[in-house]
């Protein structure tokens, strides 16, 4: 279930409540008259089955709710309600499959914002990747992968294409380009400092590195893994069932490749720069394509085709159960 909180001027309240009351996806509806101070008006609360949220959000936007007031969408993590259960049963589709596009778009903008936090995480992750390359440490490579924040911006590219949002596309592309450029520059400077101090040698960069040689040796599997990992990551971002993002972070080598590019530049190891640069491009392109195709499938087919209601028997059993004894 989702909780919709609509704050609107009083002249829109009746239209908003009519839209919500007319939907079988809404299990509860309440209006607080005169509760809003900015804008001056009313507050409307509604509990909505997740799979019915998109239609309601679109209708409320058509009323101009987002122009004159505010529409908030929050997940209800725990709810005990027969009306809520029936609304979820009657609404076509499965809550786990439903993509609430307003939530996805908001998260995409948040994850793609170019700010000091984003640049700091990119730089720190790439620095750790650089140390992992020098030490030939797979553990540190994994740590750098998990720390990197780039997947949110890469997924936002797919959202922008599917939802036709050129501004989001520009924001996400800018965050990726600037983020990687800054992270590579910072790590390159650190590599130059390590070279001057004698802590890092050319052999550390271009010598035998059996644990981390995959960073600068892209092949068909690099692209395939990037596609599969990004598809799983997008499903985790859009679905009500989270948990797949950690697998995405440790499956693709964008940040380690950036770290190797930086060290290659610091030591003039151009073979490393070319190999890692190609690895970086292959991963980003594969992830962006997979994100776009996964979201396009969800938008065109997945979230619009009702899933089989395997728990209809459960519904009848719950209705037939006597109330618990106290």
C-alpha cells in the first residue's frame, strides 16, 4: 500500500476527493478541512494499492494539483486492513510488479544531482580502486565498486529516455561526465604524489596483476555482465521488492576502470589507459542500454498486464476466519 497526501487550495478539494473516491484502488480516504496553511486549503489522505497509483497520480496532475499544491507518495510498510486487502485484490496487477513512475523519476533526479557529496563518493571510490590496483587486491576492488554512486545516474538515463524527460537526461549525463572526470583527476594527482614519494612504481601499474587484470581487459563477458547487472538493478529500483543493488555494485567495473585510467595517466602507461577506458565505456553503455530496455518493457507490458492472483484462496480464508480471542 501507498499513502497519498494531497495538499491543495480549497477550490480543488472536491475534484481531488472525487477522483480518489471513484477508484477501487483506494481503501481509505479522509479530508482535513482548513488544515493547510501554505497553500491555504485542505489536506487529503488516501491509502492506495501500489498497482493503482500511477492512474491516480496522472489524474491528480491533470487537475493541476502539482501546480497549486503538493502530492506526496509514501510507502506503507505495515498495514492491517481488510479494506486495504480488498483494494489490493481488486486492482489489476501485482504490487511487486507495479512501477510508480513519480517515485522513480524523483529518485532519478536525486541520484543524478551533481553536488559535493556525489563528487566526494566518486573520488573516494576511485581512490580506493587505485589502491586496490597497486596492491592487486580484489577485496578493495569490491569495496570501491560498492562505494561508487554512479549507478543511480546511469539508471536515470534509461528513465529519461522511457519517460521522455530531456532535462533528466542532461542532468544524468552531466553528473556522469563531470563525476568521472573529477574522480580520475583526483586519483591521477594522488598517483603522481605516490610516484614522487616512491610509494608507487610503474611495475605496480603495468606489471603482472592476476587478481585485478580484468579491470583493463574488456571482452564480451564484460558487456553481458553489465547488461544483466543493470537489468537487475533497475528492477530493484522500481520494484517494491528491494535487495538487488548490492549485487549490481559488485558486478560491474566502472569505478575500478576509472581508477586504472587515472594511474595509467599518472605513469604514462597508455596501454592501461586504453584498456581501462574501453572497459569503462563498455560497462556504461551496457548498463545504460539494459536500464532503458528494462524500463521500456515495464512501461509497455510488464506493469500493465495483470499478474495471476495466486492468493485469491487466501482472501477467502481470511474473510472466513473468526476474530481472534482476547
